[in-house]
C-alpha cells in the first residue's frame, strides 16, 4: 500500500558546507558570516521539520479509525525512527496521534536527543488529495534546542504534498531563530509502490526569517531541487539551486549540480560575494 511518504529532504548539508566556508572567508565578515548563520539556522530548522514528518508518517494509523497497534510503517521501520524511550498513542475519535519522548532526553537510533511531544491531527484519510496533517510540538526539544510552531502537510495527490510552516522558532543559548516557510514536494517517480528506492521528487519554495543573531534573511529555491532515493543518490540533492539573502544585502548561492550532469555525488558549489568555490558535502 502506498504511504503518504514525507521524505527526509533536510537542508542539514547546507549548514555543513557553510561551516567549512566560514574558515575560508573570514575576510568577508561580517556580511558573509551573517548569511552563513542564516543558512545554518534554516538548515537545522528544515532538518527537524523533515524528521518530524518522517516520524509522523511512519507512526500514522493505517486508517483514521484504527487502534493504537496499527501503523502505516512496519515495526522495524518505526524502530529505525523511534527510540524505545518514545511512546506512541492514537485517539481515533479526534484523529490525533501523539509521539511522547518523555520529560528527559530520549536518544534515538540516529543519536538525536529529543524530549517533549509531537502532536499530529489528521483532517481525514491522509492518502486522499486535500487531506491535511497539522503537526504541533509541545514542550519539544531537539538536542536541547526548543522547537515551536505549527507545520501543516497537505496531500496534493499522486504522492505529492506541500509543507507550510508559520511563525516557527528555534530557541538556543545563542539566540532565537524565527522563521516561516512553504515547500512543495512534487513526486516525479515511484508513486504506487511501497519501496522508496524508486521515489523521485522535485522541491520548490521559499523561507523567510530572522537568524539567531537577529539578522533577517530570505531563502529561495531558484531552481527546483531534485531528490531521488536510488542507492548512491539519497544523501544529497542531485540538482537545484538555493539563494540565501540577508537583510544586509549579502547573498549566497548554493548549486547542487555545478557540472550540469545531475550526478549522484556530494559535489556542489557555493558563491559568496561573487566568488565561487566547489565544496564537498558531508
């Protein structure tokens, strides 16, 4: 049976690339560095949105009327996302799914520490076009950073969906990152099969916010990102361009396909202040 399937399309590797660039571009500070901070903040926020979507997708009931024991994903798939210290409950009357990580840090299989709850409310059968899932964190922390704000996933049909994030924030010891975003994930292959290995998506959209240093920014996908899950391709986007501009009028362009071949590799290019460098994504 085909799942709604929210793929992990996180931007965490933007942050990894920017950490490397910081040491190479100190002479561009502070403008370039504030853009780098914006990229890091947006990358980590997008990563958590994708991870929460993956967890809710796997833990969702087969139908909205089913009991707690029936999930979309197999027990093995669910175990790969959730630690034994997390619990799942589903209220069929209110169509509400709750993932509770407890009041102390619960470390998952990927080493990420979470505490608090993720609560998802379904508008109806989430495989139907137009169905929505509203995801809200409750006293929710990831690696001791508090995540606030509601995410709404909307099924667009044929395995495609949109993600809307409004007035979200990530509270850290270095300041608070505030942001909103809209993403559209269009499935171009793999609809109708259980395996994700034949899945392929394009991603469009934009985000705006204020980074943890208080600098405003916008992040726009200026050329659709391409994500495919065949072996060797799943770790990074194989094509697409993102432009991040801060309120100090400094911009950074990340190109996932600098060679124009859409190869399944970890090579990208970053342009800051008119200087382009080839980078290796972690």
